[in-house]
C-alpha cells in the first residue's frame, strides 16, 4: 500500500452508516451475455427477467428511493432505469460514458458510475444531471466504484490490479496493492467497515476499514467472482462470472451455500432491493423462500408491483386478508386505511422488528384509520371502524362499490405464532 496508514485513517474513518441496509428484499443480477436483468427471491428462485433491445452487456445494478432498478449497459453506453414492473422509464447518456460498468450511490443521493476504458468516474445528481467526471493517470480500466460513508471513493482497476482511493472532494489519495488483487471487480462493505473485493483470480479479498489486508477466501468455490453485495445480516452474496452460479459467505469467509443462477447468462453485478418504500408496498411478511408475500388482497388481487389497482365507483369492492408465513389460522390482525397514495416520505419502520408500514401508524405520529382490529389493543393501535377480523378473513365487502371517486391505501399487521405482528403488503385502490 503506497500511503501511510495514519493518512488512510484520516481519510477513510469508519462512519455511523454502514453499507449493509437495514432491510433487504429481492435480488437483482445483471446478465452480461443474455443482455437482461433477473429478479430473484432471496433463496435464488427466479421470479422474472426484464430488459430492452438496448440492454446490451449490462454490468452495474442499483436501486433508487422508489425501488426502481438502475442498470449500466457497457455495450450501449447508457444507464437505464426500470420501474418495479420491469418497464423502462428513463435512459441517461453522456459523452464521457463510453463503457459503463459499476454504479454506487452517495449518502447525499448522488450517483457514481464507473467507466471501464478510459478509466473514469462520472458523478450525477439524484435526478441524473451530470456533475463531474473524475480521471487520473494512475487509473486504468475501472470495474467498480464504491462510496464510503464520508463520501470518499474506492475504485477497482482491472489493468493495474489495484484499488484507487479518492477523497470526498475527488482528490487522488492512494493506490491499494496486494497480490490477491487480480483483475478486481466489485467492492462491498460490512457493518464493521471491512471491505470485500471480488477478483478475477478466483477469490474474495478482505481488507479492514483502512484497507489493510486481512484474508482471502472462496478459492475452489468461486472461479471468477464478480458482483458482491452484503445484506442486513452481513451475509455476502457473490456472483460467479464463469459458471452462472451465486455463492454466499459469512464475513469470515465460511461458505453458507450456493444456487444456480437461472434466467441469465454470465451474471455480473448484483443489488438488493433496499428501498423502504418498495419494501413497505411488498410487505414485510416473507414466504419460505424469503420473498415478500402478497397476503392482503383487493378483489382477489394485490395490484401491480407497487400494489396499485383501479376500480370504478360502482364496481364491487372486497378486501381479503390471507395468512402470511409464520401465522396460524385465527391470527389477530390490525388493518389500517388512509386516504391518498403513500410516498417515500410517509414510509415508517415500525418498532420491535414488525416491518415497514407505508404510512405512519398512530403510535409513531401518523393518523390512518383502523378498518378492523382483532388484536385487542385499541389504546395502542387505534379504535376500529369495522368489526374485528381474524386472518384469514374478509376485511371489507361492498358489493355496490365505494360509490364515489377516492384513492385509498390499505395495509395490515398480522400476529405471527410466537412472535410480534408483521406488516403485510399495501394495496392502493384508485376508484375513479
């Protein structure tokens, strides 16, 4: 390492906000050779694929505040944004983006996009206005850019087999060299501040918060590790470039299992769904695979990917509550309702691990109505507007419809066996 350790400590101090998110949902992996993106349940079950004719050699993958999936396409020199239904909603190009690879987001909302050759880092605002392009003579072919909590950058360089460090003001600080860094690909950071770098040489290199080498692992299991992401439990998920497989490790390099990557050829980078808004709409209750369950249904449907559906004022309206995973028949439930569609600002993380609610509940300062409450804590959850309903059951049945235009959002808490209640998915009902 070509810089004093004391200087590194000053530049890369461990911040209060670790990169592992507080909640993780579905997994997205870019299919480099199949030119698509795959959406997977946490256990690796293929849910769907999406892309367009311009999604050629996708590399970097990320999610934004609304849960939209952002993809960097190396062959077509563009950034694509897909909504949660897999539909392309925006494309971004720039003259400096000639071979895009990795993508990361800063704490201030800015996007950092890596360009392979010539090696460069492009910075965009949260709404994709270009701010700057960072280059340096020492930087060859860039595979990935990672943002530290203080805004400084760590950049992998395939040609020079190293990691370059830039300050928060984009000044060049140092080059990290180590024999295990062979065509380094992606960087992830755990809750302690340690860094993990995937290498084309067939292993993952672990460095501490100030880039001192700690260990390497994965050799013999992952022949060409590529994308590397860390979830809320500090579990590393690593894609394998050469065998269309995905492997999991703990922070000490112990293997935790693997699965075959279906739906994509040559999996490159990966991203967890970490938008609180998207996760609140999908629901905190998870099935056996770890995917969020759609246990709250309106007219037998949970709506689109964001739980939206449209009815006419005279159309029959029925709200049903099914049993989520971990609940038993006769489970107590609280069903909230409120007028309007939720936003990123209204999403709240309920206490005690109960999950994400797309509107703030009364006990955290919100004011939604209570459709029904069978938990028996009216003083805590609010007073019910309908008779108590136990899951599974019918929450509301209006054969003649709502009679007037309105936008209504509903979401429930359901009592699990031997555990606190957990939030279901939310459904936004547009009656117009």
